[in-house]
C-alpha cells in the first residue's frame, strides 16, 4: 500500500498529473474534472452527439487529419469550435473534433488502465452514476490550472468544487482528500454561479469576454451526458 494512493478507501481524490499517476493504476474508474473549460465543453459536445478527441502536444493538425476530425481553435481565434463551451452548444451530431487542452485533455491521455470519464458541474450526477456502474474504486482528479510563470500546477477552486459535486453522488468510503472536496462543494452549493464567477479562473474568463462560458459551466446537473474515453475519443458512456 502506497502512502499517497488512498487505497484504504473507495472514493479517492488527488490533483493533476501526479495525482492521476498515483491513483489510476489502482482504481477502476478515473473522473477528470476541468470545469473551466475542457470537461464542460466535452459534456456539451458529447450530449449533442459529437465525438471529442483529447490532445496535447505538437502536430495537432496532423493528429486531427489522422483521425478524420476537425481541429478546435483558440477562443480568440474566431474558429467555429474551441474550448469555449458556448461555441459547442449547436455542434451537429456526428462531428469529430480534436480539442487540445494543457489540463483536462492532457490528463485524459493518462487515465489508463482505469476507465476514464470527463466530469464537471453540469454532469456531476450523471458521471457519478456512470462511474459506479464501471467499478467501486473511483478516483476523482481535479485538473487545476497552470501558473503563467513557470507552468506549475495551480489548484483551482472550480475544479475542487466540481470534484466535490461528483463525490456527493458517490457511495462508499471517502479519503480525507475526497471529503475535503465534498466539503468545498457543500459550502458553495447554495450559490454556485456566484462562487464560480468570483474565483480566479472565472474572473479571468469574464474579463476576456466569456461570461457565458462561466454561466454554462456553473449549471449544476444541467446535463445528463457521461462522456467516456473510448478508442481515444470521448463518447457517451456505454457502461453496463
């Protein structure tokens, strides 16, 4: 038993890439939580029948061509689709889209051997129900953000609260880390939109003109999709 793997409990929670490295090998399911905005974008797109390929690294255009998919652009690029959840609300069913992200996308590529789901506030209940159908040992991974100076992990309020929202719907013993995430969610639950708007990530997006993205991401259990990574792409969960 490792000191950091929380293996004494069924519901585990740890931050970022190092967290997933510790927990994925001993968990049945990994839930990636990147509320602003990768997992919110994935939930919205998959709920409309799109297929989302997470990607992180160079040669994104070549990768998109290799899987027969469009490549999402940056929010400010004027592309039809991007990490902006608002850009995906009318995405046609069947669209194949590569969605690069240094946080949620990058973590999605490291969830094996566990089943990997994309979770957020919008699908907290749905993704928890899908996770419990896939296994009892569930690792919830808040992605966090990156500090602009140095690129180290910045624990992000919205991802902690999103992880807690999912954990609130999971049964089983919780690690202290999972219990802390749950407590953060419960403290913010009565006015989620206010708290997501007021946190650092929310303020940044609003200042850049993306208040609607923050509103979409704050809508607790507004969606019923549980995106599962299957053959390198997120599609609706086919859990038994």
